[in-house]
C-alpha cells in the first residue's frame, strides 16, 4: 500500500500492509511444513506404524447372491487404509516424498510472496523483480499441481502393492487422480497472465517516468 505526497508528487511506502502479508506468509509456511512433513516425521521418530491410504480394485464373492448363483463374484473399487509395523526406512522415505514435494513448492511460493510483499510495501510494485516473483509463484503453484499428484501416484503404487502382497490374486492397486488434484494448473495459468499484466504495468510506469 502506498500514499501520494502531494508536495513532492512521489510515492511514499506504507509498510504496515507488507508486514501483515509477511506475517501471514510465515504462518502459512510453518503450518504447511508441519502438516505435510512434520507429522509423519514425528510418527517415524516415535516408532509408530507406517499408515497409508490406497485405492484398490478387486474381485470377490457377493454374499447376497452366493446362495442363488454359486460362485458369483463382482468387480469393485474401494479405499483401503493399512498400517505397516516396523516399516523399513526406504518405505518411510517413500511415504514422505509427496509431502516433501508439496512442502518445497509451498516454501518457494511463500518466498515469492514474501519478496513481492516487500517490493509492494517499498513503493516499487511494478519493478522487474516484482514480475519475476509473480512468475516464481506461478511456477510453484504449477509444480504443486503437477509434481505432487505424480509423486503420490508412484508412492501409492509401491505402498499399495506392499499392502496387497500378503493376498496374491485378490486384487490390484488402482491409482485414482481426479480433476481436483490438478487445481494448481489453471491457477498457475492465471498467475502467468497476471505476471504479464504486471510487466505491462512496469512498462507504463517507465514511460510515465520518462515523460516527467
């Protein structure tokens, strides 16, 4: 936020808004790290069982029809939640991979917001660095929308196969990723467009400065 000094016709920075945004950014980053990585790391350190939720497709008997049609079975899809006691370190690291990927994207995005808030509160919202920070934020959101579902898919395939390993022939792992998983892609596109608007604003400011 800026105010115009009528006596000098220059922009004076107002720092309160930028500080507030930075405080919120730090809180979001800290909460995200705890939720995405910290909780699972704490469970690993405490020796708790490794937990995971997996989609599965399987074929099994249908009790309601078993008496009428002997041997009838049905194909179904469902969610299974399982625990692995004394899981090896490689499985814990694999289970951490989606959260770590998401946390890295979150930290990059928060850093971009931190820098952008500083530029805006410093009275230079349309500088070249501001444009770059909007682009960095867009890439962070895009990475979250693409990388995190991909890493989660690989993790689910491996850990889900572990869960079904003791029951050969009963089913197979199904990876289900819906459109909500990719929410970051359209938001990233909007941020890239916003960066171009920001760049145009920087050009206009330079043109105005050249006329003064």
